[in-house]
């Protein structure tokens, strides 16, 4: 289907669904993986697809520990006890959130809530960009917590606002992609821009254990694509391809957008990943099929490889810099990782080109044995790659010195080999195929066109790499959310299911337990989906209950005790499982490895993001994104697409005059204490 057909498809209930479906058209030219051919010839394609592959062959491919082998009878009970001590929540889908028994989930910040001193109260029927610039933005995704005192009862919450849904935000507007954006005005586009970006909010835990925003904190701040000036640094900064008429220096950019997951650095700065930046760029030149006509564009090949321009927002009609006909290089100034110092509202955010340009999902950090900074980053699109960055220098106690660590280092992309080895291939100009003869004139080209450089290096096209979370022991977990476009001829050991609707999680163990290693081993922790349906090919620890299995892992986090928690985003397809998106505790060690328990679930149509624990393990912040929006045709009793006037839920206010609002939730244990201990 082309863009127009996807927009008009009656099964596509809202713009987010259309965006998702359109994104299903991959841009990676390397779609017949050689690994898949090796496996297929060795084991037979039919066996791979139908799950008939024997245990020994599967073990060779996936690692013995990834298999759901039955436990020997009589194994010690203690060894089987879940490390996640809570009574599992029942699965389901309805108009509100649910948390495990004995816990409270309180709404901390909602779209429109005032965040800076003197911000106006939210008036949903009279929105303005000026007000929105002082209020909590839309679609909260990544959530980071920076403690400001020794016991962590005061801290800064750093929240990404990924995107906006106009049909849910504005009265009477409806889906604008279906109406060729006829209802969009500069005023509405500016409100959308003001609702993107990020929020820094100081929060404090009261004597009653409840968290509240410190409204007059001087550190509270909104970051947006409308108003926040940023610098570019690293090897591509200043390059001709980053220069525009507004910025001939190629070092200054206005704003950040589509900030999905992210990370915090060891020195307390916040990394905002720019994900689907292509969707914000516009062109007036369309071909007969309604697709962008790039015939006049010198960088047409690069634009196509990044799926740009996506034409999902009309900003380019009102702000020429988002129209590639006028300002093609503006496109090259997005798709980076942005570093923000949340403690200093006057500090200008920095886009670090050393970390490469792609659809950055997250940027979770750790340190190597030598003390180098290591950042794990996914490129979230079908058949895209997993990356990591290793700094040249080591982390110092001096925060000012650390700011250079994201400017000078090596970007690597992962090749997952059949035998369970992962190789990290350096994206370094002049090495291997990354030469001028192949279109990379300098390191700037390698970084701006990181996808093309990774293609040339032979990285493994993955099933949509979302968040990746490293643990200090040289282990990292990679969330691969799904890839329904992977065909039978495109299977490989690390992406073993065709038309994978439910995703899987890969565990990497770097050689020597060192995150800076250029080689490691990998295995599949779980293959998601319903284990009771044979055709799904799910693999969980057999002790996993009907509540515990999930689909489409997206964000993840470790708690204070090193346990893995996984949040899901099934998008518009949640009707396939009937389960709301939620948060699950997933065992990574011992006989219960691959066991999962449901702790929290979202209201219908929402995705769960931003799990982050306070260092004492007593509070868990969760971000409920786009409640009432995705796939609401599957919601029993509602069975239609949501709009501002007619939403599937009005969570969390349940006020007949208020649409659903994306919100951050603070989860604590009733009576206090660590979560799930
Ligand atoms: Fe914004 Fe890949 O989720
Ligand atoms: Ca995500
Ligand atoms: Ca994470």
C-alpha cells in the first residue's frame, strides 16, 4: 500500500496507526540476510517457520538457556521462587490503569499541567502555544530521575514528549492526514511544536510518601522544537550538509523532536533520542502516487534511506525549515542524540553527532572496565540496526570534563552471527568500505548517513530495535518489538520468526564482561506472544502464567536490585493479544530465566513508557502515552476510532469535558518499602 491507501484504509483508526503502517515499508535495501540463507539451507525453511526445529538445533541457534525446557521434578522450591515478590495482576483491557495488589499508582503530571512558575492552568478549549510552552507536553515517553539529595526524596524528573495526536488534542479537528491538513493553521502547528520536546520538573516526596511537583523550582523547564536553541558538536558539526540559510555555521539548531526513549549519563545529564524525525518534514512536490518527488534533491538517496520527508505533520507549511524544497539540510540536523543538563536551565542542549544519525530510540549508558562511557542505541524501524558508542576518554569526577565524552569516541553497529557471537563493527571513515569511493568523503558523512555506513559494513537487519538496557556486568538487553514484514527468506538466527508480530528480547554478554568489547555472545531471552498458540512460536519459562506473557517489548529498566522490567507497546495491534500494554518483571537468571509477571497495565489505547526506579527502589515512575488512542476498534463496547469528542477513555480525569491525557504515574508500595521485594 502506498501512503494514500494507508491513510484512507478504514482499518487504520488514527494517525498514529497510519504512521505505524507506513513505517512498515522498510527502506533498508539489504533485506535478504545471508545468515537467514545459511540457517534455511542448514535446517530447512519450513522447519524454521513452523517451529518444528528440534531442541538441539534450536539450542545451537538460540542458546540452551533461552529454551523453555521443563524443570526436573523435585528441584528445590527455593530455587524456583520468583525474584519479583508481588501478586501478579490479571491481564485485560479497560478504560483505566491497574497495578498489583498492595501498590498505589498516583498521577504525578498530566498533559497541560503547569510546570514552570506562573504557568497558566490548562484550558483544553482555549489552547495556545504560549501556554503550552509552560505546561507539561504531550505523549510522555522516556522518564529519567536525577536525585538532588542524599535520600533521593528530591529530584529532577526528565520527561520526553515524543509526538502529538491532533485528533485527540484539539476539538473538532479530526485526523489531518486524511484531510490533506486542510484544518491545520500556524497556530495549531505551533501548539503541536510546543507540546513536543521535553520537560524538566523538580519533584519532592512528602512525609506521606506521595510525590508532588515543586512548581516554583528554578530548574523546571520546557524544551521544544519551537523555542529551544541547541548546538551541534562532534565530527559532523559545521559540515556543509548541516548548514542552512538560518545557520550558515552548521552548528546551531532550533529544537528537538520525536524524542522517544533516552537515558541519563553517570554525571547526571539527560540524553534525549530523536526518533521519527523524518515524519516532520514536508515537500510540495508529490508524484502521481502522492509520494515525495525527490528528483531535484541532490541527497535523494539518503532521504529515501531515512524515509524522508514523511509528511505526517504540516509544520513545513508554516515553518519553511521543515520543507525540504526550501531547506533540505534541516533534515540532516535531526535524528541525533541530544544532551541536556537538567540542573542548569540556562545550559544549551547539545546534539552529539559522534553518536550517529538514525531513528534513535534510546541512549542508555554504562561504563566499561576502563571507565569509558558506553551508550546502547537502537534504530527503531523494521530491518534497522543495533548500535553502541564507546567514548575515547574515561568518566571523570569532573562533570565539565565528561561533557567531551559524547564528542569523541567510536560508534559501532552490531552483526549477530549464527553461532551466538555478536561483532561490533566500527563506523570509522577510511576503514573497510567506509571510503570516498563508496560515497563517504569524511567521518561527517559516515555519521550523517549512519544507516548507509552500517549497510556497507554488513550489520544485521533487526526486528525493530527499541530500548536497550546495559547492566554493569557487561550484559545488555535489546528489545526487538516486532517486524511483520520479515519474510521467510529473510530469517536469521537473531531474528528467527517470519512475520514476527510479537517481538523478542536478546541478551548480549560482552567479552570479558566489558561493555567496550568489540565482540560478545548473544542469546534470545524470550520470544514474545501467547505460548498457548503453537503457530506463534513463543518461548517463555514454562512457569509463566497467562497473565505474564506479553507482546512487543519496547522500554525497559533495571531496578535498584538489578532486576529487569519491560514495558510494552503493541500499537494499534493490541487486539491480537487482547491485553493492554503493561509493565512486566522478567527473570534473567537461574531456573526461572525467561519467566515474566504482570505488575501494571495501561488504560485502553495507551502504551507504557519510561519505567524508572528511584535509587532506593521505593518509587517507580511510569509514563502512560496516548491513552485512549491506539486500536480502540478492538475495545469491547467501544469498537470505533477515538476522537477528542468521542474518546475510548477519558483517563486519568474521567471528566466529560476533558479528553484523555498522557500522564506520568508514581507507583509506591502501600505503607512504604521497596517495590517487589
Ligand atoms: Fe517511539 Fe520506537 O518507539
Ligand atoms: Ca519506544
Ligand atoms: Ca530504558
